[in-house]
C-alpha cells in the first residue's frame, strides 16, 4: 500500500473514533432522602450536675442549651420531615480492599460536645478521639477540661465496653481499634459517651464498603460509584426505632441514578 493511502485509512479510523461516544461508566448513583413522620425529640440535662458548669455553656450552638439546661438532640427533623443524623449504607457488598485501606474514624471533644454526632466505623480499624477543650477562666482546667470517652459496641439491648480512657489535657488523644465480636457489626452500632459529661454522645454505623453516606441536615444524600445491579440498602438512626436497621432494595443502572425515598419509624 502506498504511503498516501495509509494516511487516508488512518485518517478515516481517527475520525470514526472521535465520532464514537466517549462514555465510561463506573457504576451508578443512589440518591434520595430519609424522612421521619414523628416529632423531634431531645434529652434534657442540667449543667450544674456535671463538671465544668460554666465552661460547657460556652458552646456556640445555642440551640443545645437554655439557661442551666443542656439538650442532647436525639431526633432532629427538618420542616419537610427530613431526618438529620441518619446513615445510609449498601450492605450486600464486601470490599476487602476498602476495609484494609480504611484510615479510621475521628471524633473531637469541643465545648463539651462530641463531633460528629453520627458517622461510620470499620471493625478492627482505628477509632480516634481528641480533647480540644481548656478553660482559661478555671484554674483547675487551664491545661484542659477533663473528658472521658467511653465506647460501646451495641447490639439490640446488649452493649460491651470497647475502651474507657480519660483525656485530661487539651490536645490529648486516644486511638483504639473498633472491636465488634461474633459478627455483631452486621446488626449493631458503635456508641461513644463521655463519663464526665453524659450529654456528650456520638453514634456510628459499621460498614464494609465505601458505598455509604451520612445524610445532610435536610435528610438528603447521594452515594456515587455503586456497582450496577440490585442491592440491599440499610437506613439507620441511633434513636429512631431504637437503632434498628431499616432495609430497602434498590436497583442501580450503569451510569444512572436510583432514587431512594426512605421513611423510617
């Protein structure tokens, strides 16, 4: 074949390649909203019954307090029923590479509040907590406000202590593995509470793949990159239905978005 003819052939092939759609899918997306038909709920505590009654009310989130009263907002509901603090997770996929590479879960104690309120953990992977509190107005607490993170693995009505460690100074940290036993991570959750300030609590759902999300304040969420096919999804909130796992089935199309409207009670 002559050189000129070869150029024509390659030119036609290149044109055909450019004309073809350059679409590359890597699964689909699950998006939607978690709602709750009930009313918001909260537990009430008195600052005066706990250490640091003058420092803890300095929390900038003033909705958590009223005078001496400190609230643990157990269920927060948006105007349209969106449920804050819920976690959505695909549970029928075991991704060992994700589990091996999971760096751990981080919580901070700040102004006598554990942040975040909810999240995820991976069994046998690190759980870290850091104390960011110090009170310059209290001679006993200038170096740090004592917090005592106490973790529990919870399944049904039973719970077991994971760790119980005091963090006395600002900047003190702990790191311990999450330890669910006997497969309890498939049906339970992880709870953190400060033994010095009972109103400091956080909650975490065990996961074993990257396909999960903590909903936004309005209850909406989006989980990208989910492999195409039918999947079992759980929606969980630590205080709705006593922390039960609400199961849904959904089908994800390659390159598409599957909508999940999940009302839980």
